[in-house]
């Protein structure tokens, strides 16, 4: 059975990792929404260019931010995040 101190340390570690995850996710979602809105809304369709088969606003507003957050999450989970291994 774990002591109260060990459980408190685990709780604080989980809380810290939750805050990091929530802030980074909110940041990437905000960037995705803002870029998509700025590049895609109210635009003349004839000015839209294709990048890798995607409209430019989709590439820069959806594909790049979401790919970036997957890469960040993978690196964070494998290399930075601490576990409670003993």
C-alpha cells in the first residue's frame, strides 16, 4: 500500500502533465482555427492553391498543426513524460 506522500507526489506529477497537455492542445487548436479562418473564410475560390492535393488553407490550418501536435505528443510521451516506475 502506498503512503500518503507517494500518492500526493503521483497526483502532483499527473496534474503537471495534464496541465502541459491541456495548454499545448488548446494552443494547437487555437492556431488551427485562426489559420483556417484567416486563410479560408471569405476568399475568392480562384485564388486557392493546392499543396499536396489539399487547398492551401487546409494544409496550413489543419494538416500542419495536427501533424505537429501528434509529433509533440509522441516525443513528450516517449522522452519527456515521467512515469511512476519503481
